[in-house]
């Protein structure tokens, strides 16, 4: 495999203190063994691959999922649990310029449909994933940022058909969102969940529908005719779906080379907070929230009263680099929630989100590989959009026109990043520029 980061990023070490580790793990699934065949093969056992497997199996397809580690091991089992709008980092103006007014609206409709899909999956399969929060709140980190939020209300209403709630700074304490913020805005679409519970339950639903899932089956080569080679077997399929996102390899397949850029996301969680500690900081809300920085922080109070806090950043993936990131995230946490400065934080973990050069997800056929499809680059919002990508990919693999919004932006293949396998060096300059912009 030709991956972007050091081996540490792809080991179990970044997950050792994950807050979701208290979710019971299913028994290991058998690795692919010997020569096997199926109709549709899926590489990647996260939200995208499992959603695709479920929707394919429900339509009678013979489908197998090959996961390099364990089902749900990657970003799907370690993220912050924000099921929300997003998936890209592109403005409405840029969408109109590239894809027209209809293309912009289709993109926004797809964002809403992605959230609705997860809600439907939770309900339809009786998945208890600790759902909470009425939409998502963005909190202004400067007065200038709050001014910008006020100007966005009309556009958000136009894009999503709902009216956001503006919160001035003096209203936030009464809403249970105390901290160093200058106001905020709540868009009532989305919810928080326990991602580990969701991904495990999605896997069980896919198996119940007839999909076969394999742990410990990293694909090391793709040969002609979609024959996937693993250390213990080979799987030949008529159709192929690639669903590896930030944990992809530049040579699986070669087309993917430099078309994605993994970015580290770092998360901590406190021990359960007492009512007195919550009152002291003034944060008692169950709202999932993030701030207006370009290098944003995201945070929410979990049902058991632990507080989860995440941030982007990091160019290197080594134990020493992880220690630096841990110091940085603790310092940012202390600055934003000073009343919890002395609260223990036993949980800290790390994972990879995935960016594309055109700042939109790619969901569609892989050029020059007839019968192969891919879904990746959810820009840190893969709970909803990754699940949605799986549904769209299932239809495409069955030669069906998706009956859900499928904007042209999704099917536009991203250009390659400069520098090839060294492209993460670009993050040094990008992060520096964004840090200055956040001042």
C-alpha cells in the first residue's frame, strides 16, 4: 500500500483512549479465505461501504465487504458523532459558478437528504445510537464572525428551506451554551449520535439483509476483472465500490493517486461532569456545536455528561507529533472553557478525515474503470454524507438512476493535488494561512 502518513496513523495506537471504546465490539469476522466470487465487492467497512452493502443486499445483490482492520475501525468508529449538513467546503457562490443555480440547489438538497437517510436507518433498523441535539449550532469566535452569521440567515433559508435561529451573545447563557463566544446561529437540521453504536448496528443490518463482511482483509492489489487480492484470498466481482476515504492507498487503484488528501482530526473527552461543574461553565445544552474558525473546533455534551471537544490539524503522525497535538487541543479547550481547566480528560484520540481539491465529495464512476465506483472526500462530515454516498453507490452499481438528489458536483472527479505522495506538506502552509485568518 502507498499511504500518505507514517504507519502510526494506520495502527491501533491513536484509538487506545477513544471515548467510544466502551461500546462492546462484535466478535471478529473471518478474513477472506481462498478464491471467492460475488456480484459487488466493496473495499472499506465504514459508513459508506456498509450503507452500500445494506442497500445492495436489500435489493438482492450478492455483496461482500473487505475491511483492512475491523469493521468500523477507521473514521466511522472514532469521529465526533455529528450527523449534520456538510460533506464539502464549498460556498453557494462557487457552486453556482461551477454547476449553475440548479446544481447548487441539488447539492443543498442532497445534504438534507443525507441527514434524513441516517434518521431513517436509525428508525427502520431500531438502532439505539444515543441520538441527541436539535440541529447544530455554530458559535462566533469574534464579533466580526457574528456579523457574518447575521448576514447568512437569508441564504441558509434559501438553501435549506428552514429558518435559522440567531443567538446574541447575552442569550447564550440562557441557552446553556456558556463560553467565550460572541453569539451564534442554530440550523435545525441534524443530530448527534454515538458513531460506534451506529456503525456496528449498520453492519449487523447489512448482514441481516444478506451481505458478507470480512475483517482483516486488506486489499493489496486489484487485478483485471476486479479480482481483489488480500493476504489470505482473492475475491472476483462483476462490480467494485471503493469506500476507503481518508484511509485510502494511492495505488488501490492507481486512479486514486493524489486525488484525496487525508487530514488529521484530534478529539478529547472529559470524565463525566457534575451538575455543579456544568453550571460553573454555563454549558448544560445537549446541542452539538462548532465555532466559526476556519480551523474549527467542534464540541458537545454527551448523554453521560462527558464533554467531547475536537479540532483539526497535524502534518505528522508519530507518537511525538501526537503529544504535540494533545498539548495543543488541551490549550484550546482551556481557553474556550476556562472553568473546566482542571477537569480530568482521560480520553484523547486521533483519526483521518478526507479532503478533495475541488472541495466537494466524489460519488460516482471511476473514470477508465468501467464497473467501478467510488465515494470519498466528505471533509469531516461523513456520518451523514458517507452514509448517503453508500446509498447512491448502491444504485449506480446496479445500473439504476438514484431516486435521491444526486448533484453533478458529486460526480465530478477531483483533480490531483500537487506533490504526489508528499502532498500533506501543503497542509503546513494551509494551516498557517487559516490560523492567521482566524485571528
